[in-house]
């Protein structure tokens, strides 16, 4: 009998050990910083821009390459078949030829710089995309935080309604309550349960959204940090001028990288006026053994300043400069719009933050006291159940309104931080 007990205890111990990782995983709390870090390293869209930047750098490695040499062979000054040849020397010669184009080294160096600048644009685009993905992650995370708070309120409401319903059913047989009040309490209880199911579904949706952004299994579940701190608008940046926004905003940095790249392209186009070179060597083997072997060596240079060839690069240079001017105007417009938007958002954030604090510090405590007093009166038979339900509904509506305003504040903070790249 003792052996059987030992086996049972061993089985229980093994099962506990096997269940420990599962419990640990269920209790795992994923912070917002962990989510953002995972997105920055694993999101496929960000990895795409990294690959594009690497590709541009790889292209730049071959920017200073020369064209392949040309070699050939044939006959030189040979008569056509059937032509009468008077002397052996008139039979011509066999010829081999080699040719190499030598590009201007200044052009090659400028082309290399231009190709590397394309990698900088891709890297800046990656930063812009990460800022957008970061805002999406924060939105999902903060929504989840508020939904967890709503779920906790709904659980408390369920407990309160069950208590009121139980108390009403006890009092009804003694004519201390009305049947209609019991049905009303039952309806409110079912409404609370329905809202719990809807809230649980919304939580799972935020969970899936975060998993998508982090490139993790869609069904992976975890907990989040519901104590995440909320920013105070009073301690935010007050010098949101164009100088700060120029260094902070990734879209402005991308425009700067684009302008820099286009200027390098303009410089490359201007250098089309510089000459290129070519070397050619021909060697002839006469078909007449009495004739000496001969060769031809030539050096050639292009003349790109000729009027019929210079019109193209001059027109291209002018067009590129106009495009640069357009991007500079776009950059100025973005900065002006962002500066005005930041000031407006700070005012709106301050007002909404004050509104939420009023709910938390004044409105909710007052309605909680009203409910507590009404509930105490009901327990002492000096109030009816509808009065208690009305007091509870007023408190519940205020709690939900507070959480809705809190969610709106979170989302406004996300938009603000997205604009200042925080």
C-alpha cells in the first residue's frame, strides 16, 4: 500500500513540474517597451527596408567598375573573293584587336556617393515606418489597458448586481420588495455579462493586433502592464519650434536625405560634361611572309561639350534643381504644419487631462458615496431597490465615461508622441 502512495505522490510531483512552464507563461507580463523592442527587430516591413538599404550599399560597391574590355579578330585590307591579286602583299593581313573604355574617375566617385545616398533614404524610410508601427502598437496596448480596467469594473458590477438580486429575492416573500424590481435587476445583470463578453472579445483583438506587429504567433496570449504611466502635458516640450522638429521628425529627415541624394545626382549629371577615354590596339599578321608585322594604337577622348550632346545633361540638371526646390518647399510646409499642430494638441491634451482628473478625483468619489449611502439605506429598509439600481447606474455610467475619456486621452497621447517622434 505504501508503494502505491509513493507512486501517486511521484505522479503529482511530475505533473506540477510539467505545469510550471505553462503557469509561468500565463503569468508573463509584456511591457510596452518590450513590445516596441520586438517590433523594431522582428517586424517584416522594417526588415524589408533594412534589406533595401543593404541592396543600395551593395550596388554602390560596383559603382566604380569599368566596362568589360572588347577583343576581336578578322582580316585587314583583304581583297574580296574572286579579285585578281597582282602581288602577295595585296592579300592583306590577319588582325586581332583589343579595346578598353576608361571612364572618368571623377564620375565614378560621384556615382558611388550617389548610390550610397540611396541607402540613407531607405534607412530614413524605415524610421518613418517604425514611427507609424510604434503608434499602432501603442494604440493597441493602451486600448488593452483601458479594456482591462473596464473588465474589472464589469466584474465588480456583476458582483454588486448579484448581491442586490439575492437580497431582493430574500425580501420579496416578506413583501419588502416588488417583483418588477427583481426583473429589472436580472436584466441589468445580463447586460453586464453581455458587456463582459464584448470586452473580452475586444481584448483578444488587441492581443492579435500586437502579435501581428511583433511578428509572433497570432494565438499567443500574455498579460500586459495595466499600471503603465500616463504623461502629464504640463511636463511636455514647450519649445516645439522648427529646429526641434527638424531633428525629431523622421519624415523631415527622409526629405533631407532625399534632397542630399538629388544634389549628388545633379552633381553626377553635371559631370557628364567631363570627357571619357578609350584605348584601342590592333595587331596585323601579313599574309605575305615578306611583309612586316604591323600594329595600330589609338587613344580616344569624348567631346561632351559639343552643342548637340550638351543639351541633354543641361536640361536634366535644370529639371533636377527644380525638383529639389519642390522638395524643400514640401519640407517647409511639413515643419510649419507640425509646429502649429503640436501647439494645438498640447492645449487639447491639457484640457482632456484636467477633465479625466476631475472624474477621478471628484465625480467618481461623489457618485460612489451616493451609491454607498443608498445601498446602506436599502439594507436598513429605508430605500427601495429601484433607487439602489439608479444610484448604481449613475456610478456605472460615470465609470465607463471616465474610462472612455481615459482611452481618448491615451490615443491623443499616442498621436502627440507620433508627431514628436517619441
